[in-house]
C-alpha cells in the first residue's frame, strides 16, 4: 500500500508540478538558451537536419527514409525517457531496496529533469497567449501575429478570417497540446508523453501535402492522425462541458474534398454558432454570423477550463492504473 502511494505520488505529483510550471511560466522565451535546449526544439532541429539530406524524386525512397526518420526520432526520444524513468525508479527511496543517499540525490535530480521534460510535452499558457495576443492589433500586425499560430497564409486574410483561424487553432491545439500528451502520460508515463510530442512535432514539420513532404511525411501524417483520433473526440467533449452551452450541429461545406475537419473545430462552431472558414478548404456553419474578438476570448476561456478537466481525468487514470499494479517503468 505504501509503495503504491509513493508510486502515485511520483507519477501524479510530477504531472501536477509540470502543470503548475506551465501555468506560471509557459514555454521558454523565443531565442533564449533554455529555448535552444528545449526537447521539442531539439527534435525539430534533428528532423530538419535529416529531412534536408534525403534526395527527392523517388516516392519509395522518400517514404522509406521518412519512415526510418520517424522511428529513429520518436523511438529514440521515448527510449531516452524510459531510461530516465528507470533511473528514477531505481534510485529513489521506497522504489528500490536500500538506495544510498547518493543514489537518492541522483534520483531526485533525474525526477526534476523528468518534470521539466514532461512540461515540454504540453503547452496551455503559450497556447492561450498566442491566440489572445493578436486581438486589438492593427490588421497588418494582426496578420503577422496570426501567421505564427496557424498553418495557412495570412497576408491577405480579413479580420473575420483571422478570428476564425485563431478559434480553430485554439481548439485544435486543445487536442495536440493538452489532451493528447496528458492522456499519453496517464497511460504510458513519461515515454508516452515524450513519444507523442515527438510525433506531433514531426507532423508539424513533415506532415504536409506539398510535393516536398507528400511522400517523405506520409508515415508521420498517418500516425499523427491515428493517435489523435480519440483525443480529438475527448477534447471536443471537454470543450462542450467547459462551455456550459448547448451544441448546435453546424453545416460543413468542403471546398477541398480531401480537407479534414477535426471534431474540435466542428464543436467550436456549434457552441459559438459562428461561421468558421479555412479558405480553399472548408466552411463550417455557413449560415451563421462571422466570428468577432469576443468569440476568440470565449474560446480561449473554454480551453483553459478544458485543460483543468483533462488534468483531473489524467490523475484519475493514473490512480486507477497504479491501483491495478501498473508501474510506469518505475520497477
């Protein structure tokens, strides 16, 4: 019983502390030394190095190297995280037989590193900041600010389309930056969260339909879609719960037949009852009014509450798995 309490304290306590760090400080400032050594940034640099050295022109060759790069970067990150977790379990008192004081110190240092690494797998405060910062800016500045947040051209977007982009980004990242990494951690510990963040980072860099990445990033894009299928629906449910509003199913007009509309974006349109549009891809809720700044602020508030709900769900999953003997690599 004592050992299970210690195990729960380490796994759940790490998540609570990482969440508190995120709420208090967010991600490291851009261009800082800390940002340079931030785990997702390191994965991104490695991904860019690998991708730039693969010859183009043969789809099979590109797919093979893309798949190999995916396995090396995602698997490598997860293996290092698993090794760090095993170091914690083998050195902290109560999880190994008779650890020395020196071993306990090493374990505590490793635990601190694990907490920081865990925090890097999700980003609530940074998401809120990037989605709120463009509001109230002159149109040219707003376009520039929104371009940092969304994966679409913004140079000629109207204010309404920029508000739509911010709402879509906020709720879509509820899946990518909150629900998925927390769920992965609750189920598989630090290796799960780190592995998921590596998948999502690679998808952001490689998972595009443009010719340069169409074949090279194919495996990454498919895996990212698969691992986000359930979290997308869970995030959608949390947003509905956080909003306290009735949901009205929106119409969906696909301009691009292959365009995917995540459940969270459909949910945002149906809760706000506004028209969300990605030019050239889709229009959701075509008969509803266009979004306004207050709709963006309202959405960000829902994301904040949904993140708190997801934290509670994750702690509940951890408690249940610890109770049935799942050790999170700590034995």
